[in-house]
């Protein structure tokens, strides 16, 4: 009988603990950005696969844009054939 009462008490405690509601979103503080700061795409190092082909220099926006344009041309069959 004692085990049944103890089991019921533990079950009721777990049931009630699951019913508690807590805040699940980050509270925004006015004027304070709490996320990770973004960097420019051309400031990151090129991937190893890109180093074999159209390489671009880290921090150089012009070389990054050229590499992106060349990649887009290679992916469009119509532009690649009629260029």
C-alpha cells in the first residue's frame, strides 16, 4: 500500500512539473543585438573545391563577384551554349 501511495505521489509530482509553462523565446532588449555579427561573403576563405577551379582571394570583393558570375554562367545551359 505504501508503494502505491509513493508511486502515485511521484507520478503526480512529475505530471504537475510537466504542466509548468516557461518562456521559450529570447526576450529582445531594446537597442541590443544579441545574435552573432554577420560578415561579408568575400571575407571568408574559399572552399577547397573552389581553389582548384575559379579561385577568389579572401577579402577581395571584385574577385569574389567574378567567381560568382562565372559559376552562374556555368550552371545555365542556354547562356553557356550561346555565349
